[in-house]
DNA sequence: TAGACTCAG
DNA sequence: GATTCTGAGTCTA
């Protein structure tokens, strides 16, 4: 009877639901300490030890710990930051290129430990290491770093041992980020994403904390206010306050129909679960971006000439990113922030389908996108602008944004470059022509294929894939991300394309050495 | 599918 | 509370 129930659940629930009941998963959350500031200090070491703020427009978006100690806070205006701390050094952080690049390096280091890495912004990552933990029981059973445990109870399901192994892996990850990239970070280790993220913030900077399952409720309650739960933003919070819900306990005991009335069933259920520390969402492997864009805010402009100037700059910036990405977008969106006479502003956007001409193979290449292409896109943007703004009456605009989307799905667009991808691309039709393909940016694959597998097969595939990755042993820190015989510091200075080439060569070499027949391939072939 | 809205860092 | 800039996701029409 019980077995039947379990089977039933097994068919309809996600693996995450299954795992939750026994705290089966081991999730690591890595948060880079004051990310933008660290990048600036790496690029310019003379900034170290001095109070440093990163500015965007008239705002200090983040700052280093020296500045924080002197009273500078995130999102402070430059004026008040300088009042607080006259010695504050300001670095311009409006161009995100350097941060994007470092973020990508971090992702690659983390992905050499587990395929399941999910990016959250530039400076945070979730890593599911469950399959690594159950497969290496010889790792020390002592928790590395801090432990959050405020009760004597020990869970009997074995999660404490698994989390201890997770904390060991987290330490290795952080050591590598420090040694290879010069980046310090915090880590939280727990049995779900929500708790891993929350626990990681309890010891900062450059430390890590593991949450034992018996203490998850007290961690959640220590947040005091529902707004502090990730997933509850300002809009949801406003509605909760309207219901008189301003503590975690009130949210826990709120009647679900009242929450549903205010927020809809989905959000209502979700946030009430979160208030108990329950989060069944799985670590979703970060795919290539679905949209690529840029926006710029400014003091009000009132003429079409000014708009055209701004859009030209923006378009150049975005086209550079799109060209670097290599995929061909089919949608273009323009966002405009209008300033109303009543002094409140509203965002409006319009989008349209476009014909994007790739320059690859063209003899008339004239820089990113080509001039002809740019003129055409500018015309499209002008049309979109006129759909939003009636130029016959007076208007003021304080922000313009351009975003490309509608990229071909990863299965058909990006070449299958590494062995891991090969497994997953077998699901898709492989009858594509041999047209020139854009460079692959990262080893990504269709995770849904994996999720569809029976658990035993999934485990086997995971293990198999993990075996194909170079070891994550701390003794060989540069194995995966840097080909043998190349100084990692030199390697990371190389352009992305060159690095991809070198890594691809390295992989090819390894495959030819140890490729063995694999009957799992048959499984995928049948499935496709 | 377009567009608004909400969330995140 | 919103401010920066970027991107994902959901909901409605």
C-alpha cells in the first residue's frame, strides 16, 4: 500500500518533491562578495584596501567592505555616499562587460563540479551536488565551515552526512574561485535552494554555513518579516500587508483562501510553502540567454533627434552583444519610459518581428551588424517609438531600451561541441544542413530530457556524464577550465573564442583516448 | 503573441 | 519606496 503510494507519487511528482521528503538533495548556493567591487579591484589592485564604490548614473550600486565600514550603503546617491565617506573612490560600473565576463568564468569553474548550475544574476549560483555526494561516501563526515543548528535533534534520514559532504565540496569550489580567479565568496549548504541561499548570508564575507534540516524552521522564522523571503517582492508584500500579514508566523497560519483571493492560487501556495522553508524547485541549468538587450536612463529628452542619438548608441552596444552571442534574433523590442506631466513615469514597450541578417560569410562585413543592417533596424525602432509616443503632442522620455529575442532554440541553433551535449541533442532532429554555425558559448543542454528519465537511468547518466568531466579534485584545479600545459592566468586572458577552441581540442583528445561503447546512447535514440 | 507586471541581483 | 541595468518568468487579452 505504502509502496504503491510512493510509486504513484513517483509518476506525478518531480524528483525535487521526492527528494524533499527525505532532505535528499544537497544544494550549494555561492554568492560572490561585493561582486562588482571585487572585479574592479582585480583589474586595478591599487584600489585594494581603500573604500570603493561602483556607480551607475548618480547612484552607488554597490561598494566594497571598506566603504561599508565607513557608512556607504548599496543604492545610495553619490551625493550622500560622498557626504558619508569623502575618501570614497568611485568606479564607473555602467558598462557591464567586465562583470559579465567574470561571471562566466565563475560559472565555468562551478560547472566542473556539477552540471546542475543555475545562475542568479551575475554573482550568485545554485549548484545541485546531490549526485556527487551519494557517490563519494568516503569524504569526511565533518561539516566544513559554520553550522547552523539550534536544536539537539538530528534527522535520521542521513541528510547530516550528505550536507557535510556538500560543505566539503563547497569549500573546494570556493578555494578554486579564490586560487584561479582571485575571487572570494560565501556559500550556503542546505537541502533546498531557498534555505541554501538564506543560510549563506549568515556568515559574511568569505565564509560558508551549512544548515541542518532540523533547524530550517528556526532559520526561516529568524527572517522576521515575509518581505525578507526571496520570492516575496514589493508587490506581493503590499498585498500581504493589506491582509495584516507582517510576520512569518502570520503568513504560515494565514487561511489559504484569503491568500488565494489576494494573490491567486499559485503565488498563495508558493509563498505559504516558502514561509515553512519548503522549496521544491530544482536547480535549473542556466541556458544561453533568451533575450539580449540594453537600456539607458537619463534626464528627460523631448526631441526625436535626441531619441535617435540615444537609440544609435544603444543599438551599437546591443548589436555587439548579439554578434558575440552568434545566434540570430527574430524579435526586436523597444522600451520607453515616459514622464507624465504629473511627474510619475510609466514604462511602455512595443515589439516586432525582424529579419536579422547575419554577417557570417558576407563579403561586405562592416563591423558588428553591418551598416545596412543598422539603418534598417533604426527604421524599425523609429516605427516602434512612434507607436508609443505621439510626436504631435509634447512628450518627455527618461529611458530607452532595446532588446533582441526570439533566438532559435538551443537544440537546433548551437553546434554540439562537447560530449555532454551530444547525449541531449540526440533528442532533437539531427537532419539539419551543414550551414555555418555560431560559436557555442558554453556546454549547455536540454535538461528536460534528463528530467524525463526514470530515476535509475538518470542517476546512471549523471554518473556517466560526470565521469566524462575532468575530476573536480582540488589537487588538479585547472583540469577542466584550462588545458594542460597552459598557465591558467594566461589562459583566462585569451579571448573567449580562442579559449573555446583550446578546450574543444582538449576534449577531443580525451575522448579519443578513453571513448568506450555506451549502451545509454541506445536509450536516447529510442526516445527520440 | 504582445505587452504589462513582478521578481531577482 | 524608488533610484541602476539586465534578464527571467507569469498573466491577461
